[in-house]
């Protein structure tokens, strides 16, 4: 016992108080006095040379506890995520978590949880968003949400399918026959139909096939209809990019049939009538409807924009495909992801000979839609009422009842919420100036950012210092989702 005490005294003399305060020194002191060895804390060696003692202390680097990549990937929870998201994405998350642990930002035992926390639910950066803005067709949210029928059709088309195969003969079949037949059934007055990527693509194909490239023919159009279609893209630029020439007539606010008649000549390819679907000109104005353009001796092409196929009582000033064709248009172009409520697509309906010219033009191949679009479009046309139409037709009294129930549930949970009347719009370049009476739940303004950060995100709108959650574009089945998202932010 005396020898052990002497060795402890020697250590204190050699290293001073700092060594005695270190974990390694305390362990050696315990060993010298019979208290046991170092265990996992480190080791201490004493030189046996007479008259000299040297202390060497080593400690285990805590980073040695960081699990290896293969160990993390083998964790059942991580392995399940790899099946869903792919190895590259999961491994990148593992490497990032290990780096955080090496930097001391993360405990080694928390690496797996950190990996799982950053992995998305699906292998895409897109996140689901509940549209509570009151804008029925929100361009930044992808415009029309697809119906359950259209989503089911996407599942069918996602695999191998008979998109261009005749299963009876085993030979090649016509592409998109189901979608084309559904369009012609919805608009019986059309002699033929064709589908391309989007509305701008439809107009580009029409201009190219009938007036552009080497032909360099003229398109007659009123100045007040030379619109900008969004994100800085302008219709005149799109048309002239095809090689066509524009013959502008009238003034910004007024144009008459005589202006059209005077402009039509040997170089005229067609007269273009464009619905100003994202603005309204009022006051001292005059325009010519499609019916007034008949008899000019050239085709009349009407871009109705919003994709309404038949008249709607709430939108009396919004042109529809069936009426426009019946009044004299030879060809109608429209979008599929607006009031039609389907996928993004450019739809052309009208004279069979004109549509055939478009379909066989070389550019048509470059603008061809894929099987997913064809499937979703057909299901939208044949299936039940799509969400866009349901939202458009929603009764304000029903919306008020939903807002009242939602606000009541939130108040019971301690949230500052109140049901209020609100105004909603069609949006998406359709029915400008039309106000749709709606109902909303008003919350404190701070909820706007909190709800956008949730999963799913909920997008409302700010109005006089409050966050309004307008229910017109929210499916009734999503009310509970909105409630839970709000409660998680509280």
C-alpha cells in the first residue's frame, strides 16, 4: 500500500494539478492505489528507468463511434427508404449525417435518425400542397388538380400499355384514339381533334403549318388581342417565331369587321381570334365575335384559352369550344389544364381537313404528348366531375358550413380562428374579372409561413393582416387535413 501511495505522489510532482484533474490521471491514481485499471478511458505507461518517470496518456476518439455506411444502410428503416427512394439519394443522406457527426454537430448514435429525418416521402422534390388561396386554377400550383379517375388512369399508363398497338391484329395502331374519341364526344360539332403539349404548342403548330416556315404568309389579328401569356412570353413573339407574318388591325380598344375585311388578301393564311383570358378592357371598346368573321374567304382560328368545352352558367362571357365552332370558327385551340380540369395539354378541334394538316406536319411529332397525358385527358373527359368543376360549382352556403365547422374545431383547440365570407377567382388565365363568392377560415398572419412549411403544405392568402384559408379550391375530404395542419402549427 505504501509503494502505491509513493507512485501517486510521484505523479503529482511530475505533472502538477492539471494532470490530476484529467480523466486519464485520475484513472492512474486509482490504479496506483488499488482502485483498478483504465478500462475504456485510455491507458497510462510509466517508464521503469531508475530516477525517471514518464506519463503517456491516450483516449478513444468519440468519432470512432460513428456507424459505418454499410451499417447504416443495413438498418431496416433505412433499407426500406432505399427501396422507395433509390440507393443514391439514401447514401447521400447517410454521408451527410456522418459528416455532421464528425463535426460534433450530431451524436454518433443519432446518425440513423438524422438520415430518416431528411429523406423525402417520394423520389421527387415536389411536395403536396393544399390550395386554400381562393384561386381555383393556381398556375404556381400546377393549375387543375386531377380527378381520382385521371390518377387511376395514370397508374395504368405508367406501365407498358397499348398506347400505339392494336391488340387484335398485333400491329401498330393509331396513337391516342381513346382521348381523341372522348374529345369528339364532348364536342360533337368538331370534325376532328388533335392534342399537343400545351396551349402555346397548339398555337405554334397552327401558325407553322398554315402560315409559317417557308410560306411566310400573314395572320390577321386585332391589336387588342396581342396578349402576353405569362412569364414574359408574348403571343406575337410566338407567332413570328414560326416564320409567319402578322397583319395587325384596329387599335388597342376598338376593331371592326371592316378592318378584318380590308386586311384579308392573297397572302392571308387565316384570321386569328384570341380571347383575352387574363385581362379585361372596358369602356369605349368594340370587338368582333367569331360569328362576324365568317365569309372572309380564309379560315377563322379561335384561341379560347381556358379549355371550357361547353357553356357554363357562372361564366357567361367565357367562350367555349362547342359554341365557338357552331358560330363559325374553323379551328379552336384550348388548354387542357384549366377549366377542362385535366392535364396540361394543347387541344385543337374543328375542320377535319385542317386538323389533318396539323397532325401530319413534321412539327407535330416534336409536340407529341406522352401516354400519361393521353390517359389522364381521356379519364377526365369520360370520368366523374373533376375537382376544378366541383370547385367552380361549389355553393357558398355549403362553403360557409364547412368554414364554420372547421373554425369551431380550431377554436375548441385554442386557436384564434373565425369563419368569414371571402371572394375567390377562377385564375389560371380564365374568366378575368369574375368573382366567385366563397367562405374561409381566418387565422393570425403568422400561420401563413408555418402552414407553408408543413407536410402537406397549406397555402392560404394574406388579407388585412390575417391568413385566410379559402375553401373553394379545397376538396371537402381535405378539411380534416387542413385542421390537423393548423393544429400542428399551434
